[in-house]
């Protein structure tokens, strides 16, 4: 078998490998949660096989775009490109607001800093900030692997994922949030 295609020329073998990696951080996920948006394949381009991504053109037809990459990069792209789908299929069931010691930067204010527990499992942090005329929010899904760590190491990893700043909480805020440790299962 070709080094570039160690699992053969059926794209499903690579999707399965990517999904195995995704399950490390999304243990509740099922493969069909990403199937609708898996627009990749393996096709012969000239004399060689290539990984391809399919894009819908304005007229509704699909265009295949070759990607001259190896299997590891292809699997990485598959696994990193579907996080949002997995997160969107897992509704929030319970929340806990975390008070922040710093709530503003200039005329922007932190409106919400919330840890969310999801129905199918897993946790995320939701941050929302704005001023009188604009605003935005971001959700950070916390990898399942973090919850296998001791509390102190979990906090270190969490703060790498959601670094402290003008609109985020810092380590002291997390350590002083009453009930947070228990809410997260520590």
C-alpha cells in the first residue's frame, strides 16, 4: 500500500480514523453526527491519487479540489473540521455562572461567563461581552481528557484553552467560584 494512503483508497477508512481521534474529546459523539458534512474523497488526479475536498459552487454543482497532503494531515483536517458540528448536536442542560474579578476593557463589558453542562456529556465555557452598540460571544468546549487530570492540572489546561484576559476569568476566579469544582465533577 502507498505511504500516502496507508488505509487504502476508500475515504471511509480515514473518516473512521479521524472519528476515533474525535471521540477522545467527544466521547458521546456518533459518526452520523458528522456524516452530513463530510465532503471529502480520494480521487485519481492525473497519474496519482489525491485527497480531495468537495465544495458546492453557486450553481449547486460540486467541485473537487485536490489536496496534496499526507494521510496524517488529511485525518487531522477531518477531525478538526467537525468540532462545531459535534458541539451543536449536544444541547446545554445545566449552567453555572462564574463571577469574574475583571469585567471590562475600555467601553466593553463582560456580560456572561458561564460553564455549561451538556445533555450528551461534556462541558463548555460560554463567554459574552459587548458595549452599547456591539457585542459577541464565544463557546469553548472543554476536552474530555482534561477531566481525567487532577483539579490543579485541569485548571492549568483550562486556562490555556480559555486564557485569562479582560473578558475571561483567571485562576483565582475559578478557584473561588463556589460549587464550580463539584459542578465539573471534581
